[in-house]
C-alpha cells in the first residue's frame, strides 16, 4: 500500500495538515489501515523534497497546511489510473516456510498447515463478522470494499492450504525430505531453473 500516493490523492482535493490527512485517509479507507502521524509527516517531508507538495498557510492553531504541486497532481492521477503491481507469490513467507518444511527431514509440514489453517479460519470469521452487509454512505462503502478484498484473499489462502495438504499427501517423497547436497556451488548467482518465475523488480518505498 502506497502511503505516498494516497496522501497525494487526498491533497489533490485541497490543502490539509498532518492530522487532517490521517483523518481523511481513515475516512476514505474504512479505518482498516491505521497510520500514525509520524509516518504521515515523514512522508510529507519526502514529498516536499521531491517537489510534489509545498508548505502553505499556517492557521491560528499552528497547523501547517500542505498544498499539492502540479507535479504532485500528475503523480496522484497517474497512480489512480494505473494497475497495481501485486507482490510476487515467490516471496511469500508462508509459501517459503511450507516449501522448506516439505524438504527438511524431521519438519512437520502437516502441523504447519494445520496451525495456519486454524489461524486463517479464525481470521476469516473475524473479517466476515466485521464486513458491512448493506453499506450506506461513502465511508461504509470504503470499508466494505477493503473488507471484501481481505475476505476473498483469506478464502483463497484456505483453498491453497487445502491444495497443498493434498499435494503433500500424494507426493511419494513428501515425508523423507532432502538431505544437504554434497555439491559445492560456485560463487555468484545460482542458475535459474527452467520455468522459474523471475524475481520481482525492486519497489520504491515511501
């Protein structure tokens, strides 16, 4: 989630100060992703450094209002109209943990699957309970959109865990694991296996 572009998109509606930006972000995301004020001001400092916002007027309470520049407006609108590059599954911690457990002698991949499934089932129940059934108003709609995405992702994870459990049960070497290889790899990057996914491109963090 890009805090940087999200703040720019809000500032494109008009000048705001830090606490106001936090409140607007929470209103517009259904309060599902809390931000602390320090994070907001650190992001604003970087946006100002990059010429995307400037400091404007200060009110009677000492609040400094930030205003978006033309370059900031262009970046915000480019972000809003561009598809999101989802994280690559090859860097997913759970997938890596299960792959390692399936190949490490003595590791119980089945126990890991069971624990993860219990946790995933409980999380899914909490998400479903918190989802607005008939959202009224833009704030409830925003929350429903975010919760729907989380619910579907949780359901997908549970289906994947079931498929992984089935795959492990059918694999003839699934219980023996892999011993350490006697081969001595050379220096440098390992050769990529045929059909392997390319590593994801680095993503600039705010």
